[in-house]
C-alpha cells in the first residue's frame, strides 16, 4: 500500500497511551491557537502549511532518532518527504528551514557529523573534503557555529554535499572539541610541524586563531599531517580524520 503523510503519522500514534494522547492534544492546541488567537481565518495558507509540516517533522525526528539522539536523515530525506507530501523536493527543503526558524528543534551538529563519518571522503585530485549534508539545517548550523567562534572556513555547497579544503575541515573539527583536548592538539601540532621542518622555531600556540592560521599554511601532505596531529586524541570529532576514505590518484597508493 502506498504510504502518505497521514498514514505515517497515524502509524506513529498506533499505541493508544496517555503520553501520545497528551502530545496529540498539544498539537491541536497549536492549530487552535493559529485560528482563534487572532481573527478567525486570518492565518494564511503558508502559515497553516508550515505548522502542519512542523508537526509531521517533529514526529519523524522523534521516531527516527538513534540512541545518540541523532536523526536518521535518510529516513526523512527531501526525496522521501516529497513523495509523502506530494510536493517538490525544493519546497520540502524550504519548509525544513522555515520550520527550524519558527518551531525550532535543538540538535547537535557535531553528533550528526560523527554519524555520517563513514560517508566523508577526500578527493586527492581536487584536494577537497567531501561531506554528505542532506539536511539544510545541518549546513546552517555548521555555518552558524563557525560565525559564533569568529572563524572563517571556505565551504563550497553543491547538491546535498559540502566541499572544503582539508585545512578548513581540520579547523572546523578543532573548534568543536573541549579546551583540554585543544591543548593536546596544540602540543601535537607543534611537535609534528617541527618534525616536518627542523628549522621551524615555533615553541607554543596560545590561541585557537593562532593554531587555525598555522593550519592554513601546513603545505604539502596536509591529510597525513593532520592525521598525525590528532594521534592520541580520543574525541570522536577529530577521529573522523583517521577514517576518511580517499578517492582520486592518491587512493591507489594507500
């Protein structure tokens, strides 16, 4: 039987327990508020659509999270939601962004990054890290995180992927770890850069910006350099650097 949004949301409510009934009542309150708080019928079509989309999206997030509270983005991809709702994929993407702005759901972009680590690749020909980002709000969360930390990372956005230089990818991961782990990375960075160039007289790195600036001027074999820098650091974000699959000419030699 062909699935649609009504069948899916009814499936979510198959268990007739008190918690689910309470949630359904809360959703009704939201819809009633939209109609009754102002002049009846003054809510326009786009506002009604956004609220109904938000209700469906919230339930999909609740039911398609893993034990780490990370959404299975494949389960609510633009393609699948387009088929469920009978609307174009671009409209689904726009509704996802509007829903997060009007009816936000908190999520940790770092956990989402870790969840897709096996799909991240390094194109040695283009010298770019390629990251699948099927959800537009994940992309916006990453950009916001960078801006909040006064950072700059060059990102090229394509069809559901992000591409960035390895140096910028390293800086993004570095910004997402704890202060104690940052100190270990700084020490490893100094040690590694001295081993690479004995004439380098760097003795200490005091700030995040100083390390990020130095990361941009590592030179050749950047991936090998960063893999060495994160040795001994257990944070799952940085260990992504060790699991990245290579494509391109260099891949044949690994």
